[in-house]
């Protein structure tokens, strides 16, 4: 019985770590990097180029974050059985 309880606690710890990873990557990719890009490119490029760079980064980050979410959840179905 104790091993089942330990396994559930390990599952919660692992799930918490995975969720924090997704939140951290999302915050960096969708908040921090676009802000830096917009700030740096506002002085050196035209607004259209800066907007295109931020949009391109955001789209790339969306695909990368989606891929990471799928990779993190890949083993979820097997462990629930």
C-alpha cells in the first residue's frame, strides 16, 4: 500500500515539474523574447520589419511550445493504466 502512495506522490511531483517547464518556456517565448525583439528592433529597423520579426518569433514559439506539450504528454496514457 505504501508503494502505491509513493508512486502517486512521484506522479504529482513529475506532473508539477512538467507543468512548470511548459509555463516557463511559454513565458520566455511569448513575453520576454518578443519584448526584447521589439525593443531592440525599434531603434534599428522599420516598424514593419520589427513587427514581422516579432510575429515570426511568436509563430515559431507557438509551434515549439505545442511540440513540447505533446512530447511531455506522450507517456501519459501508458502510466494511467
